[in-house]
């Protein structure tokens, strides 16, 4: 599954959830972006392909 630069640009900074808590996608230039909790210590690295699959299903990320 290929992820375009345009898709990456669209997802960076978007509000998503990480384990049910509000989070954002960061790291457009990284090979593996991070999902970071807005108010908490949560920070998980995903592949862009995983981000694409999860964003297509609503943007609900899980750390485990």
C-alpha cells in the first residue's frame, strides 16, 4: 500500500484518538510518524501504511 505525500500532508496535525484519548499525528518527514496524546504522555510510532489503514477506518489508534 503506497501512501502519497499529499495524504501525509492531509493527516499531519489531524485530531485522532490514541487508546480513546485525543491525539494528533506528527512527523510528516519521518519514515514512521508518531501519534501523540494532546494531554498526556502517550506517544506511539506507526508506519505510514498503518496510519492510512487506520485513518480510512475513522482514526482510532491503539497502542497495543
